[in-house]
C-alpha cells in the first residue's frame, strides 16, 4: 500500500512538472540575455580614432560605454537607469552619440546624447521600430532604418510592411520617410563623407551593398558581389568594402566559420584579414589608420553570444584584442536560473513526460498488470498530434503545424522508450 502511494505522489509530481514546463515555455519571453554579462554586438570608432563606443550587458541590463582605443578610461555614458541601450554611433565631429533604446514590447527607439552622456533625449516615438541610424555630417539630421512597430512580433509570412529609410531632425522634428520599398532587411547603415549618399546592405539572393542618393532618392548597387557575404561595410572614401564570409575550408565541415575580408572596390582584389576560426561580426573602419575594429564571436554558435573586441590591419594576420576592464556580474540569480533550468527547456519537458507515463505504467502494473496500456496511449497521442499538425498548418499558420509535428515526433520517441520500459516491467512481473 505504501508503495502504491509513493507511485501516486511520484506520478502527480511528474504531471505537475510537465504541465508547469509546458505553460512556462508558452508564457515566458525568449530572452537568452536575461541574466547575461558581456559585450553587445555593435561598436563604433570616433572620428579621431581615439575612442571606441559599444554596448555592454551587466545581469541582463545593456548600457552604452566608451573607452580609449587601448582599452583605458572605460566610462558608462548612457545613464544609471536600467534597460537595453545598444548600437551606439558617433557624430562626425565626435561630440555626440546616437543609440537605440529597446522598449518593453521589443520595439527600439532612437536616442541622442552628448558623448559624455549628458542631455540624453528620445528622438522617435513608439510607432517605429528603429534598427540602425547615422548622423548627417553636420549632426543636425539623423538618418535611420525602421519598420512599423506593429509588425515586429509577427511571424514570417504575416508581415505586410518591411524596412525603409527615414530621416528626422536631431531635436525629433520633421520626420520623413525616404523610401517605400518594404525591404526584408536593411543593415550596416553609413553615410558618405560629403553627406550625399547613404549606404546599407540589402538581402536578395545574397547580401548586396547598396547606395541611396539623397538628391535623386534612388537606390543603386555599390559593387557587384556574386557570393554570400555578411556584415558588409563601406569605407568613408568608398575605396574598400569589408565583409565577413564563410571560409572555403569550413564549407565541408559541420560548422561554418566566418572570417573578415577586405575588397579593393576599384581593382576587386580581395584579401582575407583574420584567421580566428570563429565568427567575425560588426567590422568598423578606423578613420586615420589602415585598420578595422571588429567583434570576435568566441562561443559561436552559442547563445547568448560572447564577444571579444579586436583590431586588425589591412595587411591581415595581426589580430589584436582591445583589453577592457569591464564590470562583472553583481547577482548570480541562482533561484531564477534554477527555475529556468527545470522548466524552460524541451529536454526537461520530455523527461517529465516520460516520468509521468513511467508512473502510470508502474501503477497499472500494480493494479491490473496491463503495463503496455499507458505506452500505447502515448503512441496514440503522438499519432493524433502528428495528424493534427496538418490540419493546424492548413487552418492557421504553417509554422504552427511544423511546430506541432516536431512535438509529435518527440512524443513518438518518448513513447518508444516507454514501450521498452513496459516490456522490461512485463518480464520482471513474470519472474
């Protein structure tokens, strides 16, 4: 009798953990950076090449920092309030910074402040989700890429609006939409030295560096690129294009490696600059030296992404880390991390599913001896979910159907484990 009650309690606890895990994964917001401490993914260098700016997380809060290019004089400049502030850019006189502020719904607003963090102000309202921005040469106008905030949480295929180019005065007045193309992506925004052209990358069959004439309001390709490139940026003098690409050696491996390349636009000569065997991101040209600053994605393809701040010359092969004395985590979040570990991953859900049915199998073994019944019920449920996935995909969104089909496959695998367990129990019973 005692053994039976132990099994009942075990089964109930397993069911509660299973239901709790499913509900937790449905209700929680996917945020691998919730407790993260480390560098963000965007950097910029001041016009005099003396200062670098970047975002940095401490226990999930992201702030804007500046430091000398040798790593000294680290300063947090985005204020004391908590939040997510990222993608800082210097004005062309080096006296101001723009950056993006993430709101609670995931939309990003454009912000401006002095380089020391004073006079911080919001420039755009919550109707737009801003993804990149740059100052005009005089600093009185901000150009930025954005889409409607109402579109950002929609699944692929549901969105009707894409990304376009906008401009606004630095005091937040005279917002104007410059394009109406609804691009799938627009990234790596920059501006020419004379302020007559904007540069950004579009994605069609592959990433395409594009120029936008502020006079003619037309888009045109900067350079013909017939291969897959990423994080492409144009030098201010339009002589060089820096980008990352998959190395030939890693094409035949299970994990692609991305290195930094430099192309001379006039001669089309291309040179590989890095040999780090990881993933290079966010290259930025220095203004007075033939160098680039960039981020090395050290735990590629892990999440959250860990970065090292690096530099390399146009000659390549001399990568150097910029050593920064960055703040460390102040809270271990042990309680919340334990909850996430127990409830927030699919493996835990599968374990609770198996444990629940193991409890049912053992209880059935005690009561009637029909140990295969619970495992057959599990098999039936997996088949029902798989058939239902087609109906869900046809009636609602195909991605929902695909997700449900994946759940059905996982249930089927668990069911096979349960059938095997039932077989073992039946053999033990006969003995």
